[in-house]
């Protein structure tokens, strides 16, 4: 499904924006109709998608060899409602999302580092990568649920 970093990133950036809509809608329902459950549902979905988007941004940034600036902007954009969409458009326009997954080592000096080798191993095993990401996001999500909501 995610044959390129661009597709992977863009799908999650859009999903993050949609999850903001669910959270905001839940907040409106809570304020107008006393439906606390709406925030629990919208907030839960948003929290899960937020974590998945952040993980995606880091993986795509590593694959695309982004510097700390674009990587930070991509991750931080999830904190601002709907900001992942303009960030996605900016990354696309500047060519930072172009190119394939780096599944084979090249002559680039970074390809010799342990973390680039580890990324290639995972990219060559998409089921392992997807499963690992899913488990990691679920574990972080569960820990955050145990800790409780922000400000609560």
C-alpha cells in the first residue's frame, strides 16, 4: 500500500488532520450536549493517529535524509490543528518526499551507519516494520492511557 515514502507520509498527514476534526467535534459535543464520551472517542482516535503520524514522520525523515529542521517541523506540526496538511504540501513542493524507499545500500556515507542498515533491514521486511510500528504505537498509546489525559 505504501510503495513510496511520499504516499506513506501523505496518508498519515491527512489522517492526522481528520483526527483533529474528530477531537474538535467531540469537544463541541461535550460543551453543547454534555457528551463527555465524544471527547473520549475523538481524543482516543486523535491520540493514536498522532503517535502513528509522528512515527511515520521519523521513518520518512530518516529514509529521505532530512535534516533536523524539516524533521522537527513535520513532527511538531501534529500538535497544531490541521498543520500537517500545509507541512505535507511544503515537503512535497520542496521535493523532500520524492524518491523511493532506500532498501539497498549506496555509496552515500550515511548508508554505512548502523541505523541506516537497520532501516534497510526493516524496509525490506514491510510486514515486520508495519507490525513493529503498530505494536510500538499501541504500547505507547496504552501507557499514555494509563497515565491519563493531558491536564487531568
